[in-house]
């Protein structure tokens, strides 16, 4: 599909999105505009969407600039102006326009699925809003910031060097076992120093969250988060069924993988520092020369071209628009992300390629998100362009799995098989962790006033059910407080199962691609075009897969993965 130029019809070309007064003027115009029939309401929605796209793209570009140049004070200042001045100014103005739409007598005449979804989403936000919750949410933010500060300040001293815990984690892959053990112990000792503080902080968070839910008239904070996360199509029971299915169908594979690992490492028992090392002590995979990022891009493009010429041409658009910043360099923020630019309707990919296999996975993953945005670019309402998270990650996780069949562009066959095996193993090990974190929170928020001892007991029972049988001798205290490091529990309660739901979708697409790759890819691509204009189950159906997370769906997927792992040499 050729790139389309989207022209402004409402916001003038010389508008400065950093000028709050100019933006406010546009919001006022929309707030005051009389709407006398459904056609005028549609036109009004388009203008509202255009205004928000202009602001959104400006904000995204400031964020991208900041992450590419963390050491530039002027860039940081322009970014902070968006966060501290523009965003708080625009938020209530935007909310008022959503109210205006919901209250318009002509809304009932807009009966398309898209418009119904829009109304449902905005209605949920409006119904959830209580002015008395604003100071409570500020109190939560303050505690979460405190948690971040505790985490961010943790370092260890190792071989005369101060390492962050992320830097230290690299040594857990070291083939030398005493090195691994030493770094693991230093890391855990450092975490345990903060144990009391983090427990106390969580004890403070829970009653505030309970009050937030009570203010909206809901029985518990789980019911509140269900609405906040717009989970219209699945229930807490569905998530608990997911956990049961993982215990039943995924855990046998985990135990089998652990048995193989133990045998390969020639160990009587696995200890917590034996889980990240390559079991055959091979050097890390090197998919490309870190100084040749262009080569990395062209190899990845080759994968897309093999899958479908349309994907390759979508990928080319990113390069043509200057929307790839992949090379690791000084002054760049760590990590990787996909950022949609909503006015130009182009995606931007940011990452720090260093020549490791994770980079190849990351670029496939973020490209999946990019294909999603490009496929949905014809949706004129920015509010409907993005799918729910549970489906966005289907787009990206499927692309990682599609890519697995073509890793030969990076590796000789044995290494390609090893990379694929590591990927599938990672999926099998992630699903139980998702079940653990999710089930833990179901218990936490439906047992207000619980004691720390009860909480610990619940946590340990979940680990018993959903984790590897490691030898934890002498480290019970570490095991008891392992959840402290899962930032989602503090930042975004209940937000985690989304990855599990999406992974089940991606695995379904992948298993179909093993027998009929063309149809699997065609269904995948056609589902992406809907953006957020269909419900979650309908998006799954469009992709040729089922929206169900019970054993009925998971068991066959685990069977295929088990067979693939057996087929791929160790
Ligand atoms: Zn993603």
C-alpha cells in the first residue's frame, strides 16, 4: 500500500503544539460548536481526532528526542514542558469533549460498531471518574515513586566495580558456577535490605486502592481495575481458569525442561543461579556485527520479504520516513519501544542494538507493532486506531514466531534451531509466571486487611504450583519476597495477564502457520487492519483464532510446542 498523505482540515498549519493557549482555543471551539445532526457530530469527531493527533504526535516526538539524547538539556526541557504543562492542561479539556459526545442527542444515530466501541470506552472512563479519588491517586503515585527510587538505587559491588542489578544479571549467564552464585547472592542480599520497606509500602498502597474502588461504589479494587483496563469481554474467573490451565498443561513441560537442564549441566539439583546459563556452555549467539546496523536491518527485511512482499514494503516505509533509530550509542536511553506518530500515521522504532540475539527478537517484535499501526492507518479516528493491549501484543508476538522460521538469515542451521528453541522455552516459562503474578493479585485485592503472614503463605503456595523445583536451601527469605521485584504489582495492578492472553493468540496463529503459512499470515494481516474498531473477541476471530484461555485452547498449543522442542536439537 502506498503511503498516503493526511492533510489537516481543522488545525491550522502554523499552530504551535507547545503553546497551551493555542491548544485551549481549539478545544473551546469544539466545546462551543453547535451540533445539529449526526453528520455534524461525525465531522466534529474528526476535528477532535485531528486536534488530538497533532498534540499526540508532538508529544511523541518530544519523547523520542529525549530518549535519543538523554544528555541534551534543551531537549529535556521541551519534553518536560509537554509532561508538566501541556498534558495536564489538555486532559480536562479532552474529557469535557468526550462528555459532549456522550451527551449529544445525535449519538444514538451513529450505530456502527466503531462508534459503539468508542462510546463504550468513553462511558467507562466517565463513570469511573470521582473528584474525591484525585488526591488518592496522587497518594498512590507518591508511594509508587518511592518504590521506584528504592529499586533504582540498588547496586552491588562486584570485582571492584559498582553494578546496577540489570548489569549484574549478565553474570547469571556466566558458565562459571561460583561466579553465578556469587553475583546471585550479592544481588539478593541487596534486595533483602529493602524487604521491610517494600512490605510496608505495599501495606500502605492497598487500603488507598480499596478506598478508590469504594468511592466508585465497587466491592473491591479488582472490580475497579477491570473497568479501568476496559476488560469488557472477560472476567476474573476466566483469568483464574487460565491459571488452572497453565498448571495443568504447561507445568509438565517446565519440569521436563528443568530435567534436561539439570542433566546437561551435570547437576544433582538446580539452584536459583543455574536457570539463566546456557546448559551447554556455548558462547552467546551473534546475529550481526554491532557496528553494522544497516546489515541487521537488511537481514530483518529479508525475513519480511520472505513472509510477504507487502510486509517488506511496510518495513521500507519506516526507513524512508527516518523512523528507525536502532544503534546503541552514548546518551541514548536503554531499552526498545514502538511509538506511533498519530498525525503522520507512521510508526517509529527505537532500540539499542548491540549484536545479541535479543536484538533480532526485539526488532521482529516492534516491527509487528509497526505493521499493526500501518495496517490501521486508514482509521480516521485516532481514538479507534489502536487495538486493546491484549491484541496489540498478538501482532508483535506473532511476528517473533513468524520470524523464527527464517532465522537462517542470521545463523547457520544449528544456531537458528538453538535460537528458536530458546524462544519457545522462554514462552513456556513466562506463562506460569504470568499466572503467578495474576493469581497473587486476585487474592490480594479480594482479601482486604490480610496480614503479611497470610500474604506470604499465598505467595509461596503459588510458587509451589507455578515454578521450577529448585533447591532453595538457605534462601527461603529470598523466595518469600520474590514478588517485590515485579514492578507491575506496584505500578499497574492486574496489568500482566494481557501478555498471557496475547501469547495464546500468537501461539494459535503460529501453530496454524506450521501447516498453512499463507492463510495464517493473511488472516493475521487482515485482523490488523481493524485497529481498535472491533471488540477483542471479534479481532481474534478476524485473525482466525479463538478468544478463550481455558485448557481447551492451551493444551493443544503446549502439545505442539513440546513436539517442536523435541524436534529441535539441543
Ligand atoms: Zn510489545
